[in-house]
C-alpha cells in the first residue's frame, strides 16, 4: 500500500440490521445516507491513526473497490475515514476516534 491508503474488507460485516424492538431490516432496504464498517487488512506507510485489524467507519459512496485473489476490498484514504474502532484502546474508553 502506498502513502495514506487503507485497504479494508467488508466481508464479515452483516448486511441486515436489527432495531431495538427486534425488527429485522434487510440489507436491500432503501434508507438515507448510511455509513459502513470494514476491517482493515493493509495500510500505507504514511497512515498515522489506523492499524491492521481495526474496524473503520466510511461512506460507501466515497470508495473504490478492488478485487484481489477473488475477494473484494475497499480502498480508502485515511482522511475519508470517519471513525476507528480499535481493540487496543483501554476498556474505560469508547474505542472510537473522531
């Protein structure tokens, strides 16, 4: 990976969601603008806030997809990422960087 690029996988992310009341919303349901989560699999050497294994929040409309070894990945710039969920953050904190 070059510069500030982040390669992320959306394979493990669930397509359908569940409301607090228990209603299941299918992945094909049309809603307003919604951000998506992805797992980071590779980073460029100029990436400062993100590490491999983190989950990142991004806008699905501002992404470029690439296929490597029959798997689809999302290619993002670090500045296009809205939040990071990192397991390395201590328990008393939220784990999100905004």
